C-alpha cells in the first residue's frame, strides 16, 4: 500500500467514521478502522457490529492495498499534522509509515481478514429528503431510553409512507412524535423499522448537509443509509414498539400559550432549587399567568411568574423540569402551546405555529 492524501480531506472523513468505532476494549479489533484503496480513492470503514460507517476520500494511489489500524491513534496523528499532503506507505511487515513534511510516524497494521465484514448493500432503495430527516432525527434523540434492558425503546420507530415520514421515540416517561408530509418516490406501501439510538445519532450527522438526498433501504437484518460517498449500516432492532397513539392525549381541553425562550429560561432558573433526583417543578396556571415553583428538602425554594395566554379555570400540575427543557431547547418556534386536562393526565406540548411538521411532545405528570 502506497498513497498520498490531503490532510484536510482525510481529517474530515476520519471525524465522520469515529462514530462507528467501538469505545470498549472487549473486542480490540473494533477499535480499529479499515483502510482500502480503489483506483483513485481511499475507502475508510469503522464498525462496532451494531453500526458500520464508511466513507471515501480522494487520494493519489501509487500501490493498492489494505490496512487495519488504530482509529484513535490515526485520528490523533492526522489532527495535529500541518495542512499538507500525507504519505502512507506499508513496509510489508505489518507497519504503516506516515509522513507529512518533517513529521514521521510508524503505526501498527493488521490484515483485512481480521476486520469484520461489511454487510452487503444489495437492496432496493428510496430517496429521503436530508433536511427533514436531519431535523426529525435530532428532535427525537433525547427521548430515547438510556436503559439497555428496555430493548424496544433503545431506538426510534421510523414510519415511511408514500406521502410522509414519521419518527416516534419514548423512554416511558415522555414521548416525541414528529411527522412531515413528503413524497417518497418508489415507496409503494407503509414501512416501519426500529432505528437504534446510535444509528440515529450517526444519521443526524449524515444528514447535516441538507442539500443531499439520502438513499434508504433495508433487508431482514440491516438498515442502509447513503449520502453521496458516505454509508451508514445499522442492525435493525427487533420487537414490538409501544402503541404510541394511545399515549397521545386527545381530550386535553385547556390550552396555555407561552414564549418558548422565556419558559425555558424560567424553568432552568427555578429548577436550581428542585429536588436533584426528581427535578420536579409545579406549574400553576390561572388567567394570563403561569407560576413555576420548586423546592428541595434542606435546600430552599424558588418561584417565577410568566405571562401566558390562557382563559379558563385555575389548574396546577407537576412535571420534571429537565424533561420540559429537553424539548424546548431544540425548538425554533417563538411560542409553545401546552395542552392540559387535569393534574393526573399527561401534558401535550406543541410548537406554535406547527409549520411544516406535526410535532408533539407527551409528558407524564408527577405527583407533588
């Protein structure tokens, strides 16, 4: 193997594949990346067996070959090199020499046979718009559970229809539902898949450049997303996702409209004095006013009042303040609508106006 690549282009692609590198040391080979040359490019692959990321970097290839090297070490080497051409050359004895101007490194290399095989991408694909997919994936990530034992909640449900894309995520305490009308050419019937959280995180990176459509396909075991020369492969989560439609309240008859930033900032301030485990705050609503209150044993208490658009009977309800803030910080809308029924029924939050998306956030109340 002998090739030359520009530092800036290589570093950009190495940054991208870091998401597929296994951080644990239980299987050392998964902390490596695979370098393969084609006629005029370098193909870089990383995998942790649950997801695989692959990208292509233009290079001047002198001698074709493959190398299996430490992802962390190569990333650090390239990061600190000057903006210049980098020369990679194998000595034929499991070492790769890396040269850039006055800097020289020698990094250990294993053969390609030691690296896991990349799942084959030989399925029919459809084109999904990158911009909406990016917004939707980043908007539902926070509500995916952190508990590995709740297997079917370790990802988001993606529902594709010929005229829409929908993503749903929940951790049992809150639920995000976000949908957008969009024509999906080539899709003839509804398709539902469970996208793992890590894959959704990488998908949000893959779709960051919303000028590019995303090719999407799936087979029995894997999902495939491709944007130009970048590929993301993810193992499908199996199991039954909860019936989310039953969770979304349909009879919340009290609507409170608040300024998004003012509400978020006030929650951050008042929650300083909330219980450190529950983060509980009490929302007290009356005509044209919302009061937020918190208290912590042996700590103290806090209260703040906000103007609100509300006409109706007074009502109070308890929520986890952090759960509220998680939703509010990602919104672009100037106002938020909070729909309530009573202190025991889940609340429903929506951006106001909705815009191009049907965006709903369901939050279970807390007993105070």
